[in-house]
């Protein structure tokens, strides 16, 4: 079994990062997949992207697909003016309002593409997560991720945006993450792939990883007037109790390494 994690993009297939995570014999194994290897180029379309992800999930026996993108629109009764509950809880830069309303407006295509992708995956049996019980049921599921907040729930400084991240910084963030959660990589990741890997760690507890747990943010997805509303975002956390599987000093060392890299960049 494995976890399929996707750092989604709507303008170019080459900006989509895909990581496949396995937990076997006590080790985390990571494989990165490029869309171009499957003949996918140019601007993504929902039909082709869905077929690609379904094929990948089948080939790697992945029952859970994590996607960095919204799965639904705002519920008008959630108490917030412009955002879903999960977006408010995690302070996402993009806000998915009532159907068709997105802040900032430049993110509208991405929001629509992501929601339609969740719909298409649902039509192929990968349903949205309704509760934490779903995640231990063995069912095929699709759930939303948000890498920036996943860095924070692991106690780490988030990776800067792709245009602001140097090759040296990318190496530093990758090394720091591997110190915190040891993994075997098929190769060094791109920025998008590292984000997919990071978010995908939330799925490892489902494969039996003893050092990680997951937490859901937001509220249960529901259907209203023909569209899906709200939804959970899943993030990984380090299990630091019951045997101290990840000592606090190790987390602090990882934080210090990233902070030092950030200071050097500003000099």
C-alpha cells in the first residue's frame, strides 16, 4: 500500500508535483513522478489529470490521494464572510467563497480546477473524507492538503515560494525534513515535489508509521445546491509522547537549521 500526494497546479502540468510514499519494513520510501513521463504537457485538463492520478493510484496500490487544492466551496452558514472553515483555521492565502467567488480573483481557475478534480475522483470511487473514521476504514479516499501549514504542524518554518527558493535552500529544507522524518528518496525533489512529499507525510499513519499522527482541520464536506461545500485539510504531526519517537531537541535542531538558512539568504 502507498499514499499518493499531489502538489496541484492548473496552468502547467510541469508545475504539478507528485510524490508516492510507502512505509515498508520500518522505512519510508519516496518516489517522484513527472507528468511529462506520461505524455502530459501544457495546460492541465480535469479529464486527463484524473485518468493519470487514477492510473498512478492503481499501479502503486494507493487508496488515499492527497491534493493541495480546495475540494469545495464555502457553506453560507459557516459564520465566515469569504472563506471555508479550514481556510480560516489554517490561514490559507487563497479563500474559496460561495460558488464562483474566490479571493484573490487570480486564483479562480485553480480553485475551479481543483474542485472539479475532486468531483471527478469521487466519480471514480475516491470519495471525500467525511470524518477521521473514514481514514482508517480502508476505503478509497481523496483529501485536501496544504503544505505550508503542514510544515508548521511539524514544527518547521514553511518552504518559501518557488520563485524565492534557491537550489541551496531547496537542499537545506529537504535535508532538514529528512532529519526529522527519515525517508529514502529515488532522487532529490523539485520544489513542487518536496511540497507533495511534505504534505503526504500526513498519510503515513494510515500505513502504520509509528512516529507520525494526522490531524484534520475544517468541517465535514456536504452537498448543497448541486455543489460540494467545506471539507477537511489533513496535516501531519510528530508523535512525541508514548516512547518519545521524535525527541523535542531533534525538532529544535531542524528549526534552527532552517532559520539559519533563511538568515544567510537575507545577507
